[in-house]
C-alpha cells in the first residue's frame, strides 16, 4: 500500500473515531443538558409524541398519556385533578412541567438509569420509547377523605406519614386547581388558563404548599425546645420552672406573655407537663436563655431545619435564624421571629419523636414499573437522621399527651385512641394596604397515634387566617383525620 492510500485510510479512521466520539458524548453525557435546554423545542415536541408513563395511586392512573387525533399523538390526562394537582403538578407544552411530572421525568420518559437496555433495544428495533409508570405511596381513599374534610375556602394543608418507613400516605392542600387546563395542546389556551389560575387567591400551580410554604410554626416549635432542655441535663420532667404571666428577655423592654385564653396563670411555677399541655410561653424565655442559641440550632438541624430534602419533589428548606440577640432567641423559641417551617418539616418533628428519636426520610414513591410490568426500582425505607436519643424522645412523647388532657388539643381526642400532639399559633406579621396589622395567624397541630405504639404522624396547618377560625379547624380536623386513618 503506497503512502497516499495509507494517509487516506488514517484520515478516514480519525474522522470515524471523532464522529463516533461526538455521537457517544451527545448520547450518553450531553443528552440531559440538551434535552433540558429551554431553546430545544424539538425535544419538547418529540416528548409530546411519546407514550409518557403513568403516575399511579393504588394501581390507578392519576396522570396518564392517552392517544389522540390532535396535533400530537398523545394527550396528558389527569384523573381527579383537584385531588392530586399539588402532587402531580402539570406537564404542559406552554409551561413545561412541575412537581412529580418534573422530578420523575426521566422515568416517565424512559430515560431512567435502569431503562438503558430498553432504550438500546428500541433503537435497534426501531420501536418507539415508552416511559415507566410510578406507583406512589399515597392511600387514595385516605387522600379523598382528608380532601373532603378540609374546607374549600381556607388555605390549608394536611399530611399523614408512616413513622417507621417515612412513606407519605396522604398530602392534601387547598385551594387547588384542574391540571388538565394546563395540559391542553393549544399554547394560547394553556396561557389563558394559567392566567386564570394565578388570579385565584392563595394559589400557585408552581408551589406544593405542603413542602413549599414556609411560615412561623408557633408553639409547635416548643417540641424542639423541650428536646434541647432535656438533653442539657438542667431540666427533667420534675423540674419546676418559673411561669409568670409575662417575661421580658434580656436587652429589651418588650415582654412575652402567656396565651391569654388559657389557664397558664393558675401555676406560677410549673412542670413541663403543664407548660406543654397549656402551651405556656414565658417559661421558654428562661429555657432559651439557659440552653442557648447553638444548642437550639443543633436540635433544629437534627430534626431537618436547614437541610435540603427531596421526596422526590424538592422541599423548601426550613429556617432557624442565626446571630440572634436575647429577645430574638426568646421569640424563636416559641416559633416566631424568623423561624420558618413547612408542614412536612413539622411532620418530621412528630415522626422523630414518635419513632424513638429516629426520623425516616419522607417518601412519595413506592415503586417504578416498566411497560412490561417489571419492577425497576422499589425504594427501601431510609433513615434521615437520629435526631435525639430514645430516652429523650420517649419523654417528649409523654409530654405531648398532655394537650389532649384538657389542654390546647382537647378537641382532637378520639375515643379509644391515645394521641400525642402539640398545637401552635404563629403570628404572620402581615399588614393591610394602610399598613395596619391584620392580626392573622398560622394555626398548627402536629402529632402522632397511637401514642403508646406510634404508627402515623399527622400535621395540619391553616395559613393566614384569624385565630378563632384557625382554632376551630386544627384540633377538630385532627380528630376527623385520625378517625379516618384508624377507621374509628
């Protein structure tokens, strides 16, 4: 072979290797980045012609792709959309995707790591790619029962989770919307529908309130104060703590007062059982000063504050502030100042206390199922953290029975069921158009049952409402939800 022919062959081989290398890079390394690029309309349009996998509850599709005679081969359809909109989110030609439709996209489009072989076989055979279906941990009947319990005209969330696995059995928020309105193929219609949805009060289709709304948790945060106090060794269940009607933190003239509609004034010195049962505020001025900011932050972080979490939706990170003065620390100890928590965060607090100090990672996915019904993945329960010792957790669990015994959560009692719970009222600090305080609150309750052998943690929050309305919605609805959970 002469030199000229040899040079041509070398050049051909070099070009071939370069082309194969580029194709391999695009296929296996750059594909996700290119597919996610908002300018890549070709990928977006191509995905709308794929058989996208279903999202399932109890084996039934709550989101599925059905064949259509329209612009694209498939139309995304949501069944019982108002019941599940904050979980599924939407898959829209005009507005992209949100919530589970977004975070599960690789599975739903057949691009998951366990689907590589299927993709290769489809490329060889020329068959179209089919997505996997995702079975959720949600109990459809319980989801519906809680949806029916919550009022339609109040921004409100309720969560039920298994304490020993972290599986979320129900996650309901109102107000809600019809995800089908955003899945239409007409981009102009989808845009008009989105504008109408965004015009509704207390509603954003981009936010799941259970994990995306951060608000002052009020006295539910006292659960963590008590953990810090017991861990310090300076307090136990028999310690009597000053319980004045008002207490003024160091460095300020602004006092903190006890709940003026309760019976805290009956005991000038009180043990933790009475303090937690009646949700007295003033003892926590002393407790916060005694244990200090660092210890409170350490406990809060062990229970999830400041930690990023995916369930697999991204959970907004709850906040415990730093570099506080004494007054700010005292307010933070009662879940005010700049303390912010999601409903899921406070549910994790209850889960940790109920499970002997161990918090299981909250999870919405039960299994991933291939088009041939083969189970591709089945997430195992995973420990999030050991938030405290079993001894401390058991003591706090015992204290959380007190609000049910004639305390602030008495209306949550269910005959024949032992319950542990803590209520909370967080001031919103909002003002009206004239700059006057609205005096609205976030009304909370979080707890678990059965108290002696916990199975489920339940958290309810009603946002930005007046105190009297909130008071009638949290504990009474905790009772109804627990009745539904345990078929009482």
